[in-house]
C-alpha cells in the first residue's frame, strides 16, 4: 500500500490521502473543488466551474504520480440538488475525457458535500507499470 | 421613546413589529398589486426549460402548466383540469393543445375545449365553459405571459437596446430567488450598495472605481427613473445610470469598467424583470447583453448564463454558506431579510431615495389600477421599439473642481441628455449625447 499526500502543509483539502495505491489499483476518494494548496480559499460559484476545478485537482494528483487520465476506470460523482445540477455536471466530466474512452460513471444525489461543495467524486484507477 | 431607541442594549424595546405589507407585496389574483402586475407582459421561463413534457409552474401566485403541443405551439393553462381537477402537468400534448390524462378532455392552447371523448356524442358540455388560458410569446429565448384582462393586452415591450449594437447577442438568464419581487426592484433602485456591497465592504466584485463614493440621483424617465451614480475617478468623471422601468424592469450597465478611456454608451450588461412567482418567490429573469463593449471589460461566456447562472459573483444560492458569509453578494442581500422584508424595522437614510421613489411610484400605479385607470405602459417608438435609457458615461475632466454639488449637477444634466434624445436610435443617441455632454461639461466648468 502506498499513501500519496501532495500538500502535507495544507490539511483539509481532502479528508484522507489524496491517492491510495493498492497493488495495480489506485483510489482517489472525496476529491472536491477545494483547492489542494489553499483549502481555505473560496469555491467557484457555478457547478460547472466547481467541476472544472475538481478535475484540475485530479490532474495535479495524477501528475504527482506520473499518471494520466487514461488510467481512470470509474468515477462515482456525488452531486447536491441532483435534479437541477446533473445535466450541468456531466458534460464537464465528459469533456475532460477523450471521446469514446469515458470511464464508468455513476452519479448520486447527496444531501451535502464537504465545505458546501456542489460536487465531489470518488475514482478508481488502474495502474499498469 | 426616541430616548430608548438610542440606548445601548435596547433590543427589548426595539422588537421587530410584524408587518403585513399588503399593498406592494401581495401578488395573487384579486390583490391590488397582483392586478397591477397583471397589466404587463411578464417573462417567467426560458424557452429551453419547456421541452417535450408539460411543466408545472407558478406565476403571480397562480398555479399553471406550460407545454408545447405537437404542432410546436406553446400553451399556458390553469394547472387543474376544468373537468375534475387533475393536474395538466400529467396531460398528454396533442396535435392541437393538450389532453388531460384522466378522461382525455382536450384543451386547445387558448383554453377552448376541443373534445370531451367520454361524454355522449351529442353532449354540449364543451360549449359551456373553457380551461383558463393565457397568451404567451417567445422572444430571444424567454417565454412571456400576459395574465391580465384580455381587453387590456399591452403592446409587447421590445426594447431598442436589444438590437444595439448590431452584433449584440442576448443570452437568457433566470435565477430563482426565494424572496418577494419588491426586494429585487429595491436592490436595483439603490445605487449606493454598488459601492459598499460590491467594492468596499464585501469584496472587490465591481471595479475599483466603485470604491469612490458617488453623488446619487434619480431623475425621471417616461416609465420610471434612472438610478444613477456620478463619481470623479482619477482624471475622469464616471456616470453609471441604471434604468428602473415600472413595474419590474431594470436595465443595468456592467460594473467592471476600469475607467481608463472615455465612453458614451447605451449598452447595458443586463435587462432583467423581477417577476413574482408568488408572494415569497421570484425570478430574476432577462438577458445578458454580449457585445464588444461589455466584453471589453469582462468575460461573458454563454456557459455562465442560463437557469440559476449569472456571469458575476454572488447572484445565486450556489456558493457554500461560509463563502457567502465571507463575501456576500446580491443574492444574500436580497434573501436574508426574509421572504418579505419587514419594512417596519427600517430606518431609511438619504441614500435610500431611489428605494422610496420606487415604492411611491409603484404604490401610485397600484392605486390607479384599483380606481379603474390604465397604468402607464411601455410606449413603442415609431420603429416599434421601447426606448431604454441605462447608460454609462466616462469623460475626461482632469480639472473638474472638487465640488460635490457641481459633480451632481453635471451627472444629472449629462444623464438627461440620453433621456431627452429619446426619439433617436441608440446609435444616434450615443453620438448626439456625446456632443451635448461635452458642452454641458464646458458650461459647468466655466461657471
């Protein structure tokens, strides 16, 4: 098991490790639009902007371990106000990945996310050496 | 009692008094304000919100269903079927109109009953009544309805600045705001909040120019007034005039002008209606004007416009609560007084003149409708447009004296140039107003 923590001086950006690697598999759990370096800074207002910020955070974590987005196998997306925001979040996620190479995606409506974020994700990565 | 009001720790004596602000805030059928607002076309949804299924909606306290029939015609009917009261949100769009799911009664978009299939063939029941229906109109991605007496149908208010400049693109927006419509109108009538909420206290939301405290003025226009602020910013005088048009329309210049060059522009950033959904909920609905002028000072992405979207911080409920507390925006100022602000606890100051004026004009118009008069309506010019007056003036005046009265006088006279030239097209008005405003400046400087 390997525990990856990018910014040990910025606790609170994620509840646990940024990435946990177990064998060939990586787990990113509870990634949100909270800035990984300055977790106290404001979140963007629109859910599209929050989703883009979250995916930038993902890039940062993947870069740190010299991985890329093609290693993402599946995503669970947790959205508040599901009926209102699902149609706004999904296209941003789809835009991020190469067409035809989308990971598995499931979306759940949740009561709340950490720090009042409108969107949060859990991801599973396949890491082939 | 006035002694008590100024004593420390006097909360007990200043307990809020619940107020039933009936005249200006209650909008349901038969209420004085509701009857007044019903005399105007009101936008209530974006075209993109009405798809293949009927949509239950609310406007001016009335429960309604909007739908497109299979001939692509838009209908707006009372929600509950005139037969047995089933909601027509479960109706099935037909070639003509909509069929109630329960017994197949078919209502045309004007409410005419086309068919009552369960009744005997010789039944004349459908000739005896109809489903409540209202005229609707789609314009640039907004759906408007007229809920007033059919005999008073007003002209549709197509504003001149929608087509100005020629490449202007209107991006529809609609924000759900859980407060009474009047709070939104009052916010637009209060130009000093732009200095405090948007620049000095809550964060740098507008440009730094808004940190300069302005001279305020509220000159009248044909159907309302300008809510204007005149500032001396460096070598320039900066006049920002929003237009408040009765009953609930506003045109607002952008707040991002960094004041680095002259302009004489009838090119507001937003046209909005403060539409009462019911007494406690409103739609901030209208257009963002995407054009070169506005985009020279701010980014306008179509992605940031739509339902519960606005290309400026603090206009929706979608930020985390703590972020809203750290840097509150208009949404928080509108909603935090409660669904209907308790105006009994207010202490209005001199900078609240626009708020008072808006209330007085609306109250007067409501009373006029109560007396059976026709309220002032948007007037169409010979080209079929309604003139609008929101503008921004930035003029170089490095030697303008440090004299608030003169600054206010210049602001008012300059702003009125745009109002008095109302028979010209926006492009001609801008050109002509520039000449007049330069003359006014010379005159005031030389006196």
